[in-house]
C-alpha cells in the first residue's frame, strides 16, 4: 500500500473540561457497554426506534453473525442487513480512543475482532455477513437495500482510524481486500455492475483512504460511484428484474423511490436536500472531498448548493436535519415541525463531517458555525449523561403522553433507550466524540484556521519545521480567550480565528497591543512573525433570542434561547406541565448551577407568564374568543443537550413571546 500521506488529520490534544468529560464517557462507559451489547451479553432492553413490528429487537447478534460467517458457529443471520457496520463503528470508536490514550486491554479486544474478520472474509475479499450466511446467490444483486458497500465504507474508516492510532495495517489489509473484490465486480467494463450502493458511505471512506495513502485508485473509485449514481435512474429496479430472469431466489420487489436514494438524477444536478437525510449528507461529503482532490468544480458546486439549501431552509435550530419519520427524510423548504421531526443523531454527525469537508475546500466561517451548532446541541443530545442511553431521534418538543399514544409520534421518545433494533447512532456517537479535536482546527497550505473555542493544542509543521498553537478559554460574564503561537520556522504563519457570532464586543490584543481586526471570510487573521506570538481576545457571551424565518409555520411568534454555542429548552421538571402555555415576557439572566445529574451548567432564568385555564373551559372544547388570563411565572431553561436525564416529562425548545398573544 502506497504510504505517501497527502493530508493528515490535525494533531490536536484536547484539554477542554467539557469535552474531556465526553472522552471519559466513551472510554469508560460507551465502549465497554457497546461491546457487551454486540456480544449479546448483559441485561439490555432493545427498543425499536418507532412502532414497527418488523424491527429486530431480540438481540444485537453482531459478533455471532461474524462467527457464523466465519464457520465458527452454526445458525442464521439475525438483525438488519447493515448490522456489520455496528462493529466497524465500535472499532473506530476504540481506535479514536486509543489515539488519545494507550490501553493494552482495548488493543487486545480490537485485535481479537480483527482475527474474527480475517476468518469471516471470503477468499475473494467479499465481506457481508447476511449475504454470506443466508443469501449468497444475491451478493451485490439487491443494491437498493443491501448496504454491502456501505458496510465496507465503515470498515475502511475503522481501518484508517486504527492505523492512525496504532500503526497496525491488519485492518487496512482486510479493507483493501474488500475493495479489490468491489473493483472486480463494479465498473463500466462489460460484465460488471454499473451502479452504486443504495446507502452512500463508501464514497466518503474511499476519499479518506486516498488522503491516507496517496493511492489514486481509491479516489477514482469514489468518483466512479458518485458519477454512476442517478446516471440510470432505473438501475435498482432493473437489477431486481434481472434477478427474476436469472431465477435467483430473492425477497419482495418494492417500488423503488429514487429520490429517497438520491438516485433520480446525476449528483452534479442535485441542488436541494431530498430523500433520506443521512444518505444525502454522506453523499455530499464525498462530493466535496472528491471534488476537492480531483479539482472538479461541478462536484464542489453541487455539494455547496445542497449545503446551502440545508442550512438556509431545511435545518432545525439545534442543527438537526430530517423533517419526517417516513423515509427519515427531508420534506420541503421551511417544513420544520418540532414534534414530528426526525433529526437522527447520525444525520447530525453526517452534516458535521460534510461541513468540515467543505471548510477544507473553502475558507468560510459559516461552515464552522454549523459545526459548532451541531456539536454542542444536535449531536451530544443523542446520548444520556451516563453514556448508556441514546436517542435515535432528537426532538425539539415532547409530550410523553402523545409519544405513547399517537402512532405518528412513536419515534419521538421522551426517554433515551439503552439500545435500538437499528443501532447505527450509539456507535456513531462513540466514534465521533473522542475525535472532537479534529474539528477545532483546519490546516491548509497557506493558513491555519481556529474554528472552535475548545481548550486544545495543535501540533503542525511548516516547511518541515514544527509549530504549536494553543488555545484556552475562560467563559464567564466577561470572557477571555488566550491563543499562543510558537514556531521554529522563520516563515510567517497566518492564523485565521473564527470569533463566534455569540461573542459580543470582541477586543483583540496581539503581543500586548490592541489590534485592528483583519476579517476575511468570517475569520479574523493574525500573522505570527516571531517565534512566539501571544493573542488575547475578550468579549461578552450574549444571550440571544432567536427567531425562525416567517415561513417556518411551527415557530411563528416563538423564540429559541441561545447562550454561547448552546441552545436552551424548557423541561417539565423545572417549569411544570403544559409548557405550551408559557410565554417569555421579560429579562433573561444566566445562572451558574451545580446539579447532581446535569453537572455544572449555566441555566437561563427568565421573566415569563403562564396562560391560566379558568373554570370556563370545563367540559368546553371551543368557545368565542376571550382575552387570555395569565399569571407571572419564572421560567427556567437548561441546555438542550442535557434534557431527558432527570425525569420523564415534557420538553420544548421554542417558546411564545409575550407580543405573540392576540
């Protein structure tokens, strides 16, 4: 394998207390817990992510599936077609943790798993346990649903992470053997399959493998899968018809929704967010990455149009995406219902990586703005503070009774389950959180971008000589950020600092002198000339009342509160029932609070009022309009990510403003 390194992940050491807590949760709770689940051990209740009797909830069976495929056990496959990816993401989580802290016991677990994968993999490189065990005649024959290449994509990402953490190439060799199998079966040559997987993932993984190795065949294969998608919109349906002609025993033949698969037209012609949300952002990330390396402006341009459509018209204030449970999909512009949305954790992680990929291609702080919004809100909300309970769906409004009794809201959980029948989100969180440092900085040929205010240190090289950038922060009423740049090279180092939109009245001091901000593309630039440069930034953290676009019907007359990067919400435990009867009327104040469950957090206390339901409403559903009666009410908001950890109850992000009352 060619070892030339084109682009490394930033070498960042995170010391931020907030994120170190999550790092420890992943290492001490999530990885061991998920290992037990994957091995069908422990007393774990598995729930379906919505009311659907077809969702497998008896067990995980992931490790057993591999043992059966390896011939070590007998039996049938259990679980989803794509369940192999749960193990690959667990390996990546372990690898990202090992990159931060040595753990010989964890290495031994991963090595044991690699032993199993080596035995399970077919001689020709094929690896997908469902088809190996139960349907070998259908290998690569039902691509609309099979997730075979999707799973190999996650295998590739795990192999890269494990190599970067340990230097081992064992998993890379398994991945490379699987890629060789794919190359044998897919392509434009006669007799090959001229199509792509129903769920995008391998495309972005191949770009990452190219960045690691410099081997262009990986980039070219990614570009092929992107180019062939939508080239023939009937490909998936035609494959099923061909199976019948060949006499292959197969499952039902559904009507293929090509928009759901983003396969109704070529990717360079797609300019809006449509179909399955996770698939869309995975595809768009690959478009941005492959377009960057191949200097394909059409691919990059299409990816940017998709991103613009998401963040300008189809994204929730928490960064969540996906407005409907049906197809876990986007719907239309400004359709953002708070109590019926999907906002899958995996989709938020996908948008994070898509935004990060675009930031590599174009210096623009708006990408980092969205990365921050996602990390502090729509992503970490997917995990309880104990590291053992998870949301698949991240709602912005919850009524436990409606979730229990309204079948259209069965996906809107009021309490995080331990595990899911479709368990993509928990291991996705586990692999993302230890790697949060990679989003804090972006290294480019001519500049370094500081994207996120996370206590951390970047170790890089300039013309072969080392440099270090450290950032530390004190967040209070008047906050302070200190950045130091130390370098061995005499070359100038251009540092672009993203000063967040929530930092009011920023004052920049460089080497003891107040500096005039040199702002380009949303970044404030400081040029480090000497061996050591000291930068200090002071500012006030604003409390903002956010309003939605007037065409977002669900949020008309309402506001969402934000302090720093955190979106806030009301919970029943602090404010009582019927949260929809509350309104914001006056001043909002931050209050530092130490909670046994929530930890040290900043709450927001606000002057408000409650709509009183007087006796006249007894046994009456409708009446002639009267001026509502209200009483003063102190409102307490907590950071959105922390909701659902204390008790079962209502939750609401958007709240009425006093002037919204008629």
